[in-house]
């Protein structure tokens, strides 16, 4: 589509062209203008000689008028088969073709609503023959005497005649305009269409200069702006059950990446895309859900299920939230039947093999120093008996990182900390005996809130068949180092299995360090007054196991 300025210039050029035609007919002036048609392929090719016009210089354009003796419009109007010679303009000698290609098939007639109708033209390689040899029937430029009676105009205008026998055109996008007489409304409609959509014929030499200023204004495509938005995190509420997190993508992009588009995001432009992966998948998305086969249905057969996570650039940690995690219980603290194993993390960071019921738990996987940039999450089911199911949310973390080598990290001012496989009740696993795992050695870290000077811990007394707090230590003769129903504190009572608070080892069947309450048969509040990072180390050996711990913590402001 022509810009407004280009349309006005084209209209002026056409007007000057027709004025030149009329003047040249009456005064027999020997002037010709050279026409250049810009082809659709982007190359400029010259057209045949045209009469009329004048020289005009505009911004970014150049219109050239040439003088050629003996060239009159009446000679053109009386030609049918003869061909016209073409004198290349001196302004663009390097761009004018030296040879004309072979003529193609005769053009077919275009429908009247086409923007660029096929216009007959004459070859431009042979001289003009005598006008008396051929009658002016097929292609002609009408003179004032030949104009139809419906066009009583003092200024004659050349119009094209549709050929009765199609002549042989040249395969160039440059065409010589041989117009038919038309009614005034038809002419007006044609000119308006040419001004709006661009004329298929350039009557004058329109040459874009390389240094000419570009036209200002918006084109057709610039009316539509490409809307971009960041692929940020989003969340979708799944009723009263849970909330799932995803990434904001365009709906088409979400589907192409294998995601599930849900609710709208980015002011309605995007869709919150949820990525759910299963056994054998590979993912690099920021947030994905790793589900067991046919989740939430239980798996009751042997399987090996592996998910490969490609770590994104800049990611230092992965956070795994166990939305649903029920595997077979450990046997005497060892995961024998079912195992959840993580590999590909930092070499100096230890992640235990997990099993049992761990729904609601979380762990951090440190990958900043890993050489592979891939993390493998593997679930091994070695027996077909029993039932198991899992749904693990995997987040690639770039900010709000956990402290180095912390397996668990709690950033809230209060919450619950518990050992793995502590819960007794499960929705799929029937074995109700809960025990912690053997050979554990990891750190539980807490973020110190602002203006906080101490943290208090208490054990929840849930009741039931098993103690609420139980970490067992025995001597070489398999005698309990802490009596049943009592609290143990210090390295002599808790040499192997313990959790340390304020750098004091705690174990036994009561949670009490003896500071708040000296009765070790009672649970008591344990207060951590230590400065610096808040870390709770947890250690176990491979000998004996108990229920574990479930602690409620709360940070206290400085007094």
C-alpha cells in the first residue's frame, strides 16, 4: 500500500504525464520520458519510451524527460505489430538490461477485480515500421479524434484498448501502457485503485536514491504490535485440593512445549502452562510435576521410572516438593523394596535414599558445582506386592536460595520440621509402622527473620502407639543409653542418632535439653539462642531406628 506522500507524488506524475501527452499532440514537441517499473522481485527494469511529461526532482525520487527528434504520439497510435526502440537513460546506465529474455506464453485475461491486470505491451528490440502497413486495431494510444463521444474533454487522455488477439509480451515487469477508451466512472475507479494499491505501470522514471530519506509513517504491518511478556511463574487453583504452579506462555507455545494451558495470565494474553512429566521424560522447564504412571492410581507392579532434568543456565539448586509421596516402608531403616534416588548433584552434597511416606516434605538439590548439568530422579520398585504413588513438584531455583549444603530449608517464621517417614497414616501404603532411615547425615536450615534473636522448639504430642519423639542409641551390649520414656542430651547419651539444637545433641523418647525443665521424663521447650545461621544437624547410624521427630518451631523477636 502506498504511503500518502507516495500516492500524491504518483497522482502528480500521472497528471503531468497526461498533460504532456496533450501538449505533445498539438505542438508536435519531440519529448519522451523513460519509464521504470519496479518488479515484485525487487529489481528495477526500464520500460519502453513514453511521450509527454517533464523533468521533476523530488525527495528520494527523480523524474527524467528526454528529447528525441521525430518522435510524435500519432506514430504510436497507428502501430499494431511494429516494435518500439528503447533508449536507456543516462542516469541509470548500469541498471538497464542489455538483453531481453525470450517471450513467455501469452498472458491470460485477469478478472476485473484484480489489483494488477495484465496489460499488453510491445517488444522493444525492433524499429517502428511504416504506419500504413498495419491497421490500428489491437493496441493503440488514442488521439483526440479517436476518443469516444462519451468523453467530451478538451484535453485528450490516452486509454488502453483490450486486444482482440493477445500479442506476445516480454517477460519483464515493465509494461507499455496502451489504454482503452473508458467511461469517466471507470477511469476514476481505476485511478483511485491505482493510487491506493499501487499502479502496475509507472509512467515516469521513478528512481529511489540510496541516500534519500525514508518515508515516515506506519505501514500496514506496523498497525499490529507484537505483544511480548516475560515467562514468569503463575499458579492455578485446583479447587480445594491443591494449587499447581506453572509458567506463563502463549497458549500455542505452551502446547508446542508439551504443557497444559490453563487459566489466563499476562493480562489475558498468555495462559498459565502446567508441565506434567512421567517415566522416561526429559525436561528443562522451570517448574514441572513428576508423576507416577496412571497417577493418582496406585502402581502395583515392578518398574524403573527415571526423569532427566536439564539444569537451566544460572540455576544453582532444585527444590523438590513431595505433593504426594508414598512408597513401601523401609525395613529396619533400609529402603529395600522401593527406592527414590537422586543423582547428578554436587559431589560434596549427600542426598539420602528415600522411601516410605513423605507427603508434604521437601528437599533441596545443590547443582551449582555439578559438571553434568543434568539431574536424574529415579524410582525403583523391586517388588510387585503393595502399592505406591508419587507426585513431585520440581522447581529450578535461581534466587531465594537455600544455604549451601542444606537438604531442607524453612524460610517462614514458624512451621513444622519432621524426619522422613515420620507419618503413620497413609492413603495408599498399609504398613503403619513409621521409622526414620539409616545412615542419615544432613542439615536442616532456617532463615532468620528480621529482629529475631531466638527460636523455640516443641514436640507435638499426637498420641498413638508410637512415641511422638524417639531417637534410639545403644551401647555395644545393645543396652539403651537412655531409659525408656526419658530424654537424652549430650554426646554421652546421644553418640549415634541425634538432632542438635543450639549445638546440643538431643535423643531418647522425650524432647528436653534440661534448661527449661529439669524433669527428663517430660517434654519441654528447647530454646536456641545461638547467633549466626540457624542449623539443625540430624545424624543416624545403621544399627537401630525409632519413630523420629516432629518439631513445631517459632522465631521470637528480640526483647
